[in-house]
């Protein structure tokens, strides 16, 4: 990556660590952000060493960083788990995003980064962040997008992307009803464009009452377009979905029918289900066994870090990336994911 790319300092481009502007042992530094997030409630940051996640949890290795660059999106889907936060201005600067990717690689050996939002293609510095991840850090780079009118920017960064994952909410009008008119066609066009540019593609769908009967047909459609994987998530009643209970699948038998249909369909595309959709359902919220390796850590645009996307919609973060000091800090609370032992998400096949 070139040092003179917009938003990226020469230090970042050279892979050098920025000196923190304040000491971590100083009293708690409030994060920037709207007061509605309840930042005043956060406890003070404890003095801590350089690798605080390992010190507190014993987790040494984290394979992948999910980095939500911003909350903003060009859609406002009826099921979006971000809910009100779609309107928030919180976002990583390009420098902060690159710093966090570098920190996670140095401290936890991360090998891959997934960039998402909000909508990452409306993030103005997506190109320099992607180039830094690929060229400077050598990461496997995945981007999750709604695929709406992303052509020009996709062409720009295609050589740096290992997987483009496009979210869909059903076929045709089923998708457009929850997103916007024309969004289904736009998403399929983006898949075709990515294929033409030599970028591997995946897709994701959050299963709701209206699209559950379309899952198999959608899988065939995506297979025909050369998509390699379809990931299915259960809709949880958080964010906008809490305002749309009519979208929820209320009868677990409907999931059984969907799994049976997927098993009996001669599909070549890989279909993976989050464990809430699996036959056995999710694990109860019990403290996971001691592990020194985990698959993923996710950062929201404020810098909150979570090792479990089960915590989605709840502020249960034990760790934060402090953007002011360029450090990971531990802010324990009675409801954080370490205290409560919220398990991480596991995927399985139908
Ligand atoms: S679900 Fe995805 S595309 Fe829809 S509003 Fe949320 S972030 Fe945007």
C-alpha cells in the first residue's frame, strides 16, 4: 500500500506502531460517540499489559477479525440487527481500522479480516483499508455487502479481495420488500461482476417467515451464478427485527422442513447454518471451556470487541479497541460476555 493513500499515515503504511497519545494507566478515557449509547455507564479501564485479552481470558490465537467499519448503510432493512444504530455516525477512520488489524495480527496472529458495516461500500476509505489488509498485513480479505451499486469500487479493489459475500433476503420481491426495489437484481449483477473480475463469492441469508420456503431455490440460483457458499442465519428479535415480529419464524418445525429440503436437494453449493438453525439448536449460555484459540472476534464501529455474535444487540463487551490510545483495553462489567460466558457462534451443515 502506498503511504500517500488518503487517510493512511506513513507510519501505518510502513507497519510501524503509533505511540499512544495517553498512558493506559491514566483514568478512564471516554470514547467518542453519542450519549445515547450510555458511555457514562462504562466502568473505568483497569491498568493492563500489552496483551490484555490473553491476560484475562487465556485466548492466545484468534483466527479472524470481523471489522464493522461504520454503522451507516444505504438500506434500512426491516430485520437489521443494528436497528437505531444505522443512524449513528460512529465509524473507524482508515488509520484506526489499519491500526486495529495490525494490533490483532501482532497480538493474536489473526490471518483473516472480514470487513462489514453497515455497508462497507459506502465507507469512503474502503480501498486503502483493503489494500493495507492485503498488501501490508497479508490477510485473507472478505467483504460482506448488500451488493447494491458497488461496481466501480469493486473493480478498484477486486485484486485484494479473497471473498465477496453478498447478503440476500429471499428471491426477487421477497428480497426487495425487506430492502428496496431493484436490490435483488443489483445483488445478482454484483455477483456476476465479481465472477467476471475473478473474485470468489459467497452469500448470506437471514431466515425469516417469508423467505424460509425459498431457501432451496435461492441456493440453486446462487449455484448457477458460481457462488461457492450460502450461509444461513437465524433472525433474532433485536434491532429492527424487534419492531417486526411478523418476520420471525415461530414454529421450529419450519426449520426442520427447511433442513430436510436442503438435505434432499442435489446441491453442489455449500450451505452452512448457524447453530441456532441446526437440529440441536444453540448451546445454553454456559461458560465455554478453557480455550487458547478462538475463531473470531468482532469489533463494532465504536471499538467494542466481542468474541460472540450471540451478544449482538446487547452491550456485553468486555474488551474495547481504544481509538485514542491505539490499545485493546478491558472494561469488565457484570453483564459482559466473559462474565456471562456467552458462547460463540458455530456453523454446521444442514
Ligand atoms: S441488514 Fe445489512 S443491508 Fe440491511 S440495513 Fe442492515 S447493514 Fe444494511
